[in-house]
């Protein structure tokens, strides 16, 4: 399943990402999802990576092993906790 239609919706503001993610969220989320397309990264995962970049001391609580692969835009690993 291709994620390209999702990118088009985000880039054309047909689909809006709200809340604390801010105005740059669609662009940044799209960049993350394209970067990690081989994993593949979901919209939810990309949002969590963006939030983690904005709050570097945060910890993502997840059962998703993909977070061991993802990195911030500065190449740092995502701090995670798996219960």
C-alpha cells in the first residue's frame, strides 16, 4: 500500500494535523515517513518522532520495535520504554 496519497493530502492541506504539532507538522511528518518508508513508518509513529524531537527528554512508551530503528533529524535514537 502506497503512502503517497497521504503525502499529497498533507502537503495540500486537504488533511490537517492539529494540536501541539503545529503548522510545520505536515511537512515534517511527510519527511519522516518518506525517510523511513522502508520500515514503513506510520502517521502515528511520525507524529511521535516529531513530538520527541520537540521534547527531547520525553520517552515514547510503545510495543513497536520500529522505534529502535527510527532516529531524530539530528540522528539521535528515540528514547523508548517497552512495558
